C-alpha cells in the first residue's frame, strides 16, 4: 500500500487514503466503561463494534427501500458508504472524528479485507470449471466479442486524445487498466447478481455465466503474467528475476500438486458422504486461504490472486463448497463484506466533483467509461444477433455482462493504493460502477421474463393426444423417498405398450449448494472413486431404469436428467426441460408426505410446485402419496400396490385432462377404474362449449372401454356441494388411488360444475390441489388412499416470474 508521497513538492494531488500514518495509542483497545471516566469510542473494540453495527443497520434499512426499485445489494452498500462519507454525514467534522477517524478506518478496512479474501476464495471453490470443457458457441462468441470490441474502441481513442487529456491522465496507465477491467466481466460479480435476480438457471443466465467465466479465467491468467512482467522489469539483477519467477512457479505447483490432492482427501476420505466438513477441516481450509493471500502478496503479486487460485483448485459442491456457504458466506462474509463496500463508498466525495478544476477530469474519465460500456454492449449484442438470438434477449445478455460489483471496486481501490488514481479519479470511477449496476439490474428485470417462452409456447395436453401416440411424461423427483410412489403410479397407470409407448423423462432436482452456477444436464452414473458408493441421483435413476427393463421392449424409454438450482428459480429448469422435450404431462410429488405415523412438510417444494403449475407449457399432475409403499387396505398381493382407482368427474378442462390420463389405466392390465360422474339435480344446462366437450370425451371414453370388465361407469346426482362431499367421503375408502381435476381456472363454462363444489374452498389449506384435491388431502380424509390432481394448462398463463 503506497501511503507515502513526496511532500516536499509544491502541490500534491489529493489521494484516496491519508498519506501520513495516523498517530494513536496502541493500548487503547478495551474501555473500562464510561462510568469510570473512559470515552468508549476512543478505544478500538467499541469503535469497531459501533462502526460495523451502524453500517449493517443502514444497509438493511436502505435495502428495504432500494430492492423495491430493483437495486442490488452492491448498490445499497455503496450508497450507504456515500451517506456516511464526506458527501453527507461525513461533512461534519465531529461525526467523522468520532466514528470514522483515520485510526478507526484502518482497523475496519483490515477486517473487511479479510472478508474480501475469503469471499474470493469461496467464489473460487464454487466456480465450476467444467463449464469451460464444452462451452456453447454463443457463450464463447459473446465473451470474446464483448471483451475485444470495447478495447478496440477505447484504446485507439485514448492514444488519439492523449495529448489533450489532463496531465494526471496523460502519462498514467489508469485509462489502459480501466479499459481492460471494464472490457471484462467478473464471474463472481455476475454469479452473485444473477443469483439475486433468480436468473442463474435461465438460458441467458447460463450463457452470461459461461461467457464471464471464459473472460475471467483469461484475465486472472493475464493479470498474473502482467504482474510477473512488471516485477521482472523492476528487478535489479538476473538473480532477483529468477527468485520472482521461481517463487510464483513454486506457489502454482504447490496449489496444483499439494493443496488440490489434500483438498480432495479432506472432502472425500475424511468427510462422510452428504456431511459438511468437520470443524478441524474448516479451520485448515480457512487458514490455507489466508496464507495463500499472504504468500502471493509477499512475493509481489496481488493478494487476490492466491485465494482465487486455491479456490479453483479445490473441489466445489459438497462438502467444501457447501461448508463455505454454510459457515463462511452466511456469517463472516455476510457481516464484513458489506463493510468493505461501504468503506469504498465512504471514500467517495461528491463535493470534489463539483469543483471547476475537476470538470475536465470528470469528462475525460466518463468518456472512456462510456466507450467501454457502449463497446461491450455493441459487442455482446452483435455476437448474440449473429447466433440468431432475439434482439431483446441479446440486449439483456449484454446488460448482464455489464453488471459491476465488488471486483471492480477492489480494482479501483488498488489503483488508489498505488497512486494511479487520485481522490477525484476514485470518486468518479466508483460512482460510475454504482451507476452502471443501478441502471442494468432494473432494466434486466423489465426486459427479461424467463417464463415468457413457456407462456408463448403451444400448450400440450393429454386430451388432444391420440391413445396410440407416444406419451411424454416428465417426472420430477426431489428426494429418494419420492421415487417409489411415482414408480408405483407409473407402473400401474401408464398403460405402456409397443402400440402406446411412454417416454419417461426423469429429472432429479436438488438445491444448488456450494456452487456458483446452476446445473441442468443428462445424468451419468458417477465413476467409482474414493468418495464411496452410488450417489442419490444414481439410486433414483437405477430405480426408474429397472421400470424400463421390466416393461415390454420398446414400451418405456427412460431419459434421466439432473438439475441443481436455487429453490426460488428451480421451476425454470422443470419448465425448460418440459418445453425442450415436448412433454405432455409434468408429474410432481406433493410437498407433504406421510408414512402413517408422522408427516413431513417441505415448503420449498410447495413453492416449486406452485410455480410449475403457473408457468408449465403442458399439463401438470401432483401426486399426494399416503403411504402406498407400506401397502393399503385395498392392495392385493399382486405385483402392483395400486389395484383400484377412481376418477371423480365434475366437468371442465382439468377433469377432461384427468379422464384422458385415467383412460390409459385399464390398458396396463392390473388396474381397475371406476369413473364417477357427478350431476347437479334439476340442472338444465347452458349449452356452453365446455359442456358439449365434456359429453364428447365421456362418450369417447365409454365407447373405448365399454367391453372392459375393469372399467365401471357410475353417475351420482347431488343437490349441492354438500352432496358432492358426502359422496366423495363415502366412496373414497374403497380405492387405492383417487384422480381428480384441479379445477383452478375461471372459465365461465364451468358454472354447472362450480355449483357442485361451491363453498368447499372456503377453508382450503392447499389451493394448488384444487377444491376436491384439497378436501381429499386434508386431515378429515386421513387414510391410505393416494390422490392424483391433474391440471390442464390454460391457453394463456400469467406473465411475470
């Protein structure tokens, strides 16, 4: 840190940090208390606690307001720093002298730098370098073009205008380094921003992450090389040059051949499968991260290079990446990283920018910042259009790659530390980064609706599917416990044969933990390694492959997939896979499961199911399992646990969709089906299109199965909804499986069938199951009977995400 300047010169440019060290008593750490005459804020520990608490409180309050405007946490923390700095509250000498004196900010900055080091290490661990193995052409083109175009625009303009620039910019490398930095996209920044926007596992999010990773890995390599070249150029002798290069090569070899194997040993041999690292292992990993920063800083390279390199060398995901998220990200980094950004904002002085002599510097720097940003926008959009990407999506992708954050602020801080940037430069560049991000994130939210492609897609239904056509089922599995009930249902009800095949797309979805990039890919069995036996995904897929093997040749085809994403956006992967594989039905397990003795509830799964119901491009079914694996009262000793099913038909699109699925069950050979049609007494009918369609599909169903002994058709005439509930209550215990339509739409043609359930939804506990599904799944109907609720996706979904 260059904090010493030649004070003998006539004029000295204002610097980002004080040139002279502050003098204070090192013994003033702990206060004896104000009642004994001490002033607590003159002591280091009370002052540090007050500073951190004030920054976090203001950040939390500001975030409540700014997040409604679509702003990121980065913008919030930086603006809090500006509020505390000389622009607003820091204009008061007493405020600055008491809370943010030079002595206090030194201590605060040291602690926050530790948080920055651990953040970079954690992001390195969570970075999935497998994205670079086979990147898409679009990602490569966007990453390269978006980096080269701004450089090709900015550097020639700089050299052309260099003689007319202000003196402190004319002979400095600041503009060149600024152009290089803004032409690149930082993977940690992009990943963090997309996570906040719930766009990690969208199509554009994945392209942006891969493109940023390509440029970021390249930039880290070039940064290390440039640092080595600089040190070599400053070397006074060949021996000194050899020492520099040998030190860095030794560090790289240590990371690759000692730290990496040691990390894999800790992760896969010392840690049980599915568990986090032990306390001792966490300490070892954290110490290694801190020492890596110390080593690279000591040998003349930037302290940020060591933690990032070490993090990239260690295996991500479980357990190291998950432990970093659980132990570090949620506490230490979340506590002190905002302090680092707030301190950066604190040093920003808007008053300096209002001075007349600063206007020329401001215009010059903003010109080059604008050229970099616009050049990157043009480069990314041009690459996207070349690959036939819609113009709107190309613009959104360019905005994503222009998001700035803590890595850019760290670079600006480094320029200030090395005297490349004066206080005016620092304030201009810091505000520019805040402005770019403050504009980009709301525009991304405004322009990009990731569910739009599903809303505009042609809906696919079972009702319109020919009986002999290939039935494409997307089965989502959240955990191993969900596999058995879904397989029992498919085995008993799919009706698969060579004449009526079933294409089963199995998707095992898990929460994204310990990685920065989401995953959606075909499943491949894990290789045998020191990590132990098969993974949960392996066991789930093996169970479904067994179903494929037991079926007639060609009757069932299983396509296994795995997905890792945040719970808040996991429905994107489900809908995207259903859209790309042209699924007719998405089959979801219910969020509440029971083994007869106790029930477990997962509200995250419930949120996913609700989102899939809203955005799916095809029909959706939710299976409520009531302990089929343990056998039901009606199950026999036959192979299948499901022997008797009932369909409650009240009318409407969802009920017709349920009928289309149930019509395949008798073809399976083991399932008997009772179709119960409810009619309202004295109902003359309205002659609507839905009523006519109901009669048509019922006629087709009965024509198809009238000679099948396993199919029974029953009509029940009731007075009102209470009569409907009474019939359902009396009949349901006779069956293993009940099939109902969700009936969640507002179609006017449903008036007759709506009268059959009027008032039953007043005390609804699970609206996603519809009226009958909610009633059957409630405690009043606690039994061993499972329920399948089916929704036919409406023509127009609710837009937004």
